[in-house]
């Protein structure tokens, strides 16, 4: 395994050698954004798209730095074949977009307040008309417009409003074009991931300390949430795309339960799944704690998974496919009588609620994409059984010759008295 | 103003007189769920709907108690004209749905893992086919199916998969049918809101204490997030639909910025907007703090808003319309030279990311719905100006004869040295 120096320069640090012009919050250099846009437009060209309608908040952030909790209202970036992208958002959000977004004022458009939550008109009526008017959307018989039709925060009604105003051009699914451009992380992004990993390490350490018989679940989570925002010295945390999950006892047999009013009980196992986040980059991490001696079956499962993880990491290097990684893990656990139907990991990077996955490369039987340096994955080994479960994970960055773990928390089942 | 006793019985409390059968987590009685379903089916009947496709996680929780962070994958409840609702979710989530959901196993359907994130097939292919097969969806020339086409977490691609498999029936927009049933809160729900209000009070008190010159924003938020989950003695907090927002200094001129790596500065104003949450019920609250003497304009604005809030609350009683409340507020601030385009409040109750609004009744010029006992609102007075802002809010429950505030934090601009 290659080890990455944790002292990678952090953009914005005072000892940075060549200060570059950045977005308003100093998160990325303008050169970086220009490069991202160029790669998106290049792919658009290959696929014959005259425009691309982008609605995923992570893609908005990736392309322009735009970052606000405004995605509960319709908003989009429309990328033309050439020239700058344009942001469309509710007027009150458009007005403040320059605090985070690297677009100029003439590329930011706010729809009026009276379009909000109305049965007769929809913000996408306005967005489409304005986009046609300024030419970032074009309606013609030969024109192809890519649309993120399976992203979060684009409602069918919004899509139908867009569709209804485009009379001649073809709307085609984007097939996550921008998400696929995001798969390889630049050095600046890798630094964000490393910092997110340190925050995950800190938050998980505190979470594991809090798992005690009799502790109410909400108390354990309260300390985790404090640690997630507090970050590590000098490096604040950002909000995670998913709140800490705490399946415990019988409910550990299912993956996505959030915490409850119940207390942790001796004799039960509890899983903590959380992410450290910095500047929207996520390093997720899961561990399981047994309060008291684990059942033989849980012990067995944790050992099988540990072997599987080792086998998966052994080949986790550029050139290997997701299918091969998956097969290495599955072979180990099946030898010990365990089975898993769902994928064992997915590409990570920028995350916004409700998901920190990139929706591109998965570690599963059908995945033929080869791993490459600069990719990052959450390898998540969730074994959800009838009324019990075991879960452990690692966030991993691909290096030119191997990989590096983003976090540093002892692996395996933690047994506490 | 009517005052509600804070000692309203809390379901699940040991001194509860008549223990009723509840959902698996003891959040609501089964009678309550039966009543909710009956009211939804009555409205469906009035509108001639044979089925209703429900995707909003808040509506899933309202109708069945189903509660998990699984909404990043396609899921739905389909309500037939008569008989029980059916839940459709990813297999790994369907398997654990009985931990929170009051439906029987024969009403819970899990789509196979290989439908996840695939370019060729979509979970909504499976959901639609299964729903047709078991008869909760019917495809016929005279059949009308209501669909939540403007809810979060229903992608255009998902909708098109549904649409493509329904050959004869008409799909019509639900116009937020279930959300409108949610508008009047039952006594059990009102208790949740009161407990959420207490948590909001605790979290805001801690947040306001943390606003100090030199404090990094993420540190202030870390204590707020701890308090939100910790709750108040014996009553744990749940996760908020929106993370704490902390517009500060020049960025206070825009409403939805989340916290950053910056520190708070003397001479600047900072707004905290957060929610207390209990069992998914939200009591949002906003306050603004000036570090040092406020500018005359900010002082003016806070006083105008205080007068406007008093005028709005004076008539905040059953029978008044949202239009009248809005007009009372606007008249006060305009007399003092302030203007506001956006609505001044919205109905609240259950919330899931990315929004804690119910998307039904708004407090705005066009709103003719009369207020009624059991409704609850977030009255949010956000004055977003060029490079500065002021924001304050109250969460308010309508009683038979007036209203009660859900939280207890001194109103007005807080000035700290």
C-alpha cells in the first residue's frame, strides 16, 4: 500500500507558494474550474450535445463552486457547447450566489418569487424561457440537449415544464456525464479528501468511545455531530450528505435506520456509519462495536469480512476492475458461508444530501471500469442478516501505484465490556 | 395568546393512561394511521383517483411510520382506493421496513439490487410492474392515478418508467393531496411539535452563546448540532431536514449559505437558523446577533420587523387568512421603509431533507386559506439586503382560540459586545 503524505499542501494555507485566483470562498483555483468545464464540453461535443442541463447540487458545486442549501427549490446550471455555464436559481439565492460561485453576474439568473409552490406555474417554465432567450438552450430540429433525468432535485413536473417548451430539439438523458468527469480527482481534490478523512477519523474515534451500555442513541450521535462540524485542529468540518446512522441490536439487520430514543444495550452490536466532510468532499467510514462478548456468528462474520477486505485491498490498484475487487471479496466470505447481494462500494468525492455516492463506478459483479489513480471509493461491507448485522468500511484513494486509506481507525469488530 | 400546557401527554410516557397499539417505534397509535389513510382515501374518492403514488418521505412517514435514510433510492407508497397502502423500496430497505413501518409484510415489496444505478433498467420499472401485478395500480381507460410529480426524490427518469408502463390510465398530478391532509395536526402531532420546540429553544440558546468575535463558524455549529441531537432532558433530538444555517457579515444578505471556515467578526451581524426536531416533527427558529453596536439601518430593520411580527401575531388566530397575516406584516415594515418580496411563512410539521416546509399553506399575498386550529407555521422574517441582512422567526401552533409559540427565546436583535 502506498502512503500519501498527510502534509499535502492545503489550498489557502499561508505557506502556499503561488497564490492562484480562486472562487469566492477560496475552495478551488479558477484554472481548476476552467479545466472541469473544458472536460465536460469535450464530452458534450463527443456526444453531440448542444447544451447540458445540470441539476445535481454536487455537479453545480464541481463546475462553479456554487454552494448553498438552496437545492430544495428548482435550480440548474446549463452548460452550452462553448462559453461559460449559466446558473438559474430562485431570486433570493441568485442574489447571493456570488458569495460562493465563480460565475459572473451576467451568468446568474434568478426566477421571481411568485413561481414558488404554485399549482399553475413552475420555476422551470421561467428557467426554460430565460435559457432559450439568452441562447444557452437552443430549440431546433437537429439540436440535442442532454438532461440529468435521474439526478435528485429535478421533479417530473419540472422536467415536463422544460419538455413542454422545447418543441423541436431532442432531450436525451445525460447518463451522468458530469459525474463521470468527477471520477478522477485532481491534486486539489485529493487534498480535500485527505482532510475529510482526518475528520472522519476524529468523529469515529469519539463515536466509538460513546458506545456504552445504557447510553441513549441520541447522546452518542450528539457527540459525533459535534465532532463532524468541529473537524480537526484548524480544519473545520462541513455537513455530511447523510446523518450518522446507528443501526443497533435487531435493527442492525437493515442499513439505513437513523438513531432513536432507545439506549444501547449490553449484549448487542451497534454499527456507526458516518462521514468526515471538508469543503463538501466526503470520507465515509463504518465500524461495528459489540457490547459484551459477540455471538460466534457475529465473530465469524467479522473475521470473514476482514479477510475479504484484505483480499480486496490487495488488488486495489490502477488497472483492476470493480468486478475483480468484488470477486476477491465475495470469494473470501463465501468460503466461510456468508453471502452478500449488494455492491461492496462506490465512487466518492463531493456529496450533498441525500447521498455521498457519485453514482458512477461501483464495486460489483457487472463493473468493468478499471480503477485509475485519482479515483476514490467507499468500500462498504454491510452484512445485513435477519435481526443482526455487521458493517465495516474504508475510504480509499487510488494512487499511481496502489492506494492509500483516507482514515486511520483500527479495523475489525470492536469488542467493549 | 393562548398558552398550551407544556405537560401535554407524551405518547410512550410510562404514565400514559390507556396504552394503545402503535407503530413499531411507538411514535403514533395505529388508530391515528388508520384515520390518516381514511382521510387520504376520502380525498382520492372526491377527485376520482383509483390510486395515489406517494414519494415524499414525509408522506411515507405520515401514512405508515416508515422512517429510514433510504430516500436517496427510488421508493414509494401506493395508496389504492380502498384497503391498505403498499410500500415499495430497495430490497435491503424493504427487509428492515418493519422496524419503523406499520404495514404488514405482504404490503412491503423490495426491488432487487441489480436495478440500482443502471443505464438500461430502473427501479421504477420494477415498482410499476409489481404494483400492477398486485392490483394497487390498475391500467384501464377510465382509471385516474394521482402522482406526486413535484415532490423531491422522484426523478424524471423514474416518472417516465412509470408513465411508459401505464398504457390506458391517466396520470394526474396529486396537487400535494397528502401534504394537505397533513396541514391540521392531531393532538399526538401537536405534542411532537411542542417537544421539538423545546429542543429548538435549547439549541438556539447554546448557539447564541457561541456567537463571539473570533469564534470559527464551524465551532459555533458544532455546539448547535450537539444540542440538536441531545435534545432536552429525557427527550432526544432527531436530525433536522436542513443543517444549521449561519449567514454572517456580507453573506447575511443571502438566506441559504451554510457555515464556512471563517471566524465571526466584531462589527458584523450573524443569523442562526435551525430547527429542533423530535420524531421528525420540526420547530424551526431564527435569531440574529450583532457583535458590537449594530448599524442604524440594522437597528431600524430589527425594530420594523418586531412591529411587523407583533402585528402578524395579533391576528394569528383561526379564521384569518395567510393573505391578511402577510398584509399586517408588510404594512408595518413598509411604513418604516423596508420591503420584502418573498412569503413570510409556511406550514410546518414532519420534515425530511432537503426541506422542513409542508409545501401547502404559505403566508403570502395570494393565500386565501383560512388559518385553523391544529395548523402550525414557521413565521420567517428574512430581510436580505445588499451585503447585510436581518432574520428572525417563530414557530407557531394555532389553538382553537388563538395561537401558542412553540419556542421560548427572547425576540428581537441580540446585541453582544
